[in-house]
């Protein structure tokens, strides 16, 4: 097989599914059962009238495996559409993170200064802690979290990637 | 239809409207309302099995031999978990099946109630789709949808889990015609551009080969007919997977026999050397490809499959065509006929000369024995004494299964029922029960091994109860033969737990069940014993005592290529297998 020679890339895949019991389990079971990676996964209802949810999965694999993932997802009965946003579209991606940092003195001032540079918001504060809310693409959030490590990073909660194609067309 | 029905009544009405004639099942607390409805009607016959696994395999045999959907009814908890093997088997071999499972009452779900199991959770990875019915008003729609999903596209098993309270509740019935699925729409017609590209490759081929699989059978009799026409028209050689046997007649000179791990020398070498491979309804399973790096290295590959995820899964192909075999073949034939260019006749002649050279190797030849019955001889005689008749063959899993595939010859589709993908020992008897239910007048034979057959032997009782005259033809070598063969090849002949110790007396066992037992121990008594079996009006266990140490050849050892296969008459199993090969199954 040629897969060993193929490059491994990160792809963002969006799937529109019926919002019915077990649909997320089907998707996750497919990934674990066939040994595919999940770097991040988000799911929420996006169309109340038609009870449809959108699942956004970030995964890392060879092109052959990415095609398999798409075909396997498409094969699930409650799945309406699957789009590889990385390959098939020009897309925008955002992720939200809540970042808890504790510290005093200079570290605390530095953390606040950095948060302003990254346009993070303070959504909770005590004399020795901050909780920052930051939105951006994955790389930006990774960078911010990296900077917070020496300044007293305690805890991170991330939503995973939400993504959508640019332009007027709908999925 | 404004009148309200109970959930149990809706189940029976929906099954009837789906044209169901037989259900294979086993009652229990959580399906009693449905069994009560079965009791009060006569359109659908219920076949009571002895174990839920038997119900699933019987439904598979029924489905595979008729092209219809097999239907299973089992209770909650252990009823459902016992069905899991058959569901997985049906998923692997793409067999249409609807399995209704009872479930504890809705308000008890999640409370660890008596005989509760998370059936939709357990069966999610082993079904094509599954449903937990939450309202009686959804029930009819779900049943109709389940039949649609099970039988269309790439067929497979569908589970409907029905809580007991839903079976009692009153609800509305809807007819099958009113049910349309919004997302599930399998592609039937192939892409014309791809079909034209495929024909380009076919007409320019110098060493072509048809490689066909279970998809041809699943597509229906018309697919086999079109395949025959196309193969005749092109003059190309054809081979098939285990699951595809019967789609092309084995009596035809263009037929090279089965390919793969225990396929023929000519089929495997043709596969290795071909320049254009036309895969129709097969899925490049590892039993077929052997070592992927060395698989048909110089070939352009065409792949027709109804399941888009089968294409480029194991093997990258040059032309992938998503669609139903019969539809694609029809278009392909039309395009082929319209072309003025045809395959190079001189090249074809040279290719056939090469193939005839491989064929002359007579890879299925074996050394006959005067004293003991060779298993190959037993299957050959069984074939000779039943050929031309209205016969269906099922098998268990192991050496006997491969000998059946090699030495029994099939001329028509739907006559061969075997567990291919999952390799389920114990498949044969219940599958034979299912086939015989669908074809009461036909001769149904389970070619079995003495080890496999004990896994579902209790279904003989089902056969006796319903007067199903199935014949269980056991090739008894007192070993789990395939396990022993691999231990000989890979583990220094240390036969760890592969000897069939403490075997029952199969003749007495048959009699204990109220069936007939026949034994043959020498070649000279074999024919008469087989004739007696065929003439017996009722189920038979035939205990055919065969040579104990016979191995199944040809064989591509794991981790080897098609042109590295082992033949019975040269070195036997005396080869070195690489560590990577040993790790493969």
C-alpha cells in the first residue's frame, strides 16, 4: 500500500446529521473502531426546524485515509452531507478557550498585558487569579496558552474547532 | 387507516406488508406481546430456533438463497447479545436482515432491569443501522425504513429495539409506500465517464482478468446473467472470491476457479500477472490480496462497488465506479458493444496459452487413498452424486469450507451459503435450516467439520421439529483442521488445543435428536452412503471419517504474494514464514 509514502495532514471535516439519539456515538464509534484520529470534535444543533446538527471534526491522516473517513461518514444513515473544509473549500475556523491563570506581582501584570495583545477578555478575576476568554484559530490559542505557562497557567477548557466555508454558498 | 393498533399488531402488519413469510426467533419476556400476535395469525410462519445465534444464521441462509430479507425476532438482554455474532456475520458478508429485539419497558431503560442490555449500543458497530423505538407512532415507519436500509445499497443487518410498553401502546399504522428516507439514498447507476474509462482499459488490455465477488450475487440474478454475457463477449478469464461462487458457471472454460489464500494456481497467477483487473463487487479482502505490496503489481485496476467506502480502502484503483453491479454492467456492456476497437486477439491468445500452462499444473490434484477417505474425494463424490440437481450448499468454517469451495462446483448464484468475512464456525447448520425453510423441496447440504458443527448442533432439533430434511455432511478428521494446519506451518507442529477430543458418536447423536445417522469410513462404501443420505426423507448427520492429517492446498502463506503459493505436490508446508507474515491472521 502507498499510504506510508503519503503525507499526513490535518483536515477539518464538517458533517450535517439528523439530531437523533446515538448519532454522535455512531460517528465516534466509527473513528475509534477504524483507528482514525480525532484531534477535536464539536457538535450542536444548528437547524431547529429540521432537527439537524453539525459535527466538526479535526483529524490528522493521509489523503487516502481522509477519503475513507469521508466515505465512511457518508455511509451512516443519519448523515446528510460531509465536506472536507480543508480540501474542498476556503474556510474560516474559530475556537474558544477559557484559560485560568494564577499569580501575583509582575507575572500577574504580564498575563494581563498579554491577554490584551491577544484580545482575550477577562471574565473572572480574584486577587490571585484570572479567567481569560480567548477566541481565534487553533494556532493563536496554542500560542496564548504557551505564553501563559510560565505566568501561572492552571487550567484550560477549549471548545474545539468550529469551521465554515467562506463566501455565499451554504453547505 | 385511522384505526389504532397495538405496537405488537403494528409489527405483524408491517412485516406482512413487507412481504415477510418467515421469522426465525426465540421468545422471552420482552417480546411476549409480539409472540401473542404471531399466535393469532397465519400469514407469517415463525420458526423456533434453539439459540438466537441460530436464528440469525438461519435468516442469513434464507436471505442468501432467495435474495429476500431475512427476519429475526429475539428477546431483550441475552436474546439480543446472542444475536450479535450473526449480525456481525451479516454485516461482513452484506446480507440483508432485519432483527427485532425486545427491550425492557421505556421507564426501566438505564436502570439495570432484568434482562436489560444496551442493545442499540452493543449492536451499533455490528449493524448497518439500528433503532430504539421511543414512540409507538414511529414504529411502523421505522420498520419500513429498516427493510429499505437492510435491502438497498450494500445490504446489511438492521436492528429494531422495541421496548415492551411500546408493544402494548396504541398507535397509528402507516403503509410502506408512505415512507421515504431523507438522507439514505444509495447510488445505483454508475458514473458514465468512469464506465467509459473502464471500457477503454478493457479494450486495450493484453492480460485482462475478471475478479468478481459477493456483490454480483447481491445485485440479483440479472447481474450474473450480464456478467456471463460480458465475459463471453470479451473472452477474458474470470475468477471469483469465496462469496462470489456461482455467479459464473464453473463448468465454463473461461472459469479459473476461486482465487485467494486457498484459490487455484491459475487464478492466483493470473491475478498476479494481469495488466487489467476488473473487480466487480469484491472488496480486496486480505484473503484475496495476500501481501498488498506485491499484489498484482503491474495491473491497472477497475473497481465496481455499490459502497463508496470500499473503493480505495485497501487497494488504490485506477477507475472506481460506485453503483449496483447489474446497472453498471448493463451500461458497460452497451459501451463495449458500441466500440469498434476490441481487445488484441493475438495478445489474448498468448495470455490464454500462459493460463493453460498454469492450469496444466492441476493444483487441486491430490493423492487418492484406498483405505481412508480423503476429504477432497468426499466432496468430489458428494458433488458428482448431487450435480445437476436442485441443490444448496452451506458450510461451517475451516478446512472443509475451503475443500467445499474448491471441489464442489457451482453453476448458478444463490446456491452457496458460507460465512466469508467473519468466518463464523457454527454457521452451516442454522444456515441450512434457513435455506430449507425457503426451499422445502430442494436438497440442502451443510458441508461441515466435526468441530464447527458442535457450535450450533442444537439447531438439528429445529430441523426435526419443522421436518426440514437438511443433510449435515461432516468431514470428520478429529481436528480443528485449519487451526492444526496453521500450527503445523507457524508453530512447529505443536497442536495446542486443536485436537477434537471426546467427540460424540454422531450417528447416535442424530438418532437422539430423532434424525438419521450415517457413517462412512472407507472410500468403497462412500458412494452408497451418500446415496442413502440423499434418499433419506428427513434430516441426516453424515459422519464421514476422513484422513486426519490432510492439509488444504494450494495455500498462499500469510505475508506472501500470489506467485509464492504452496502446492500439495512440492514442498508442502515446509517453508519459512516471515515474522511479519506470522503476525497476520
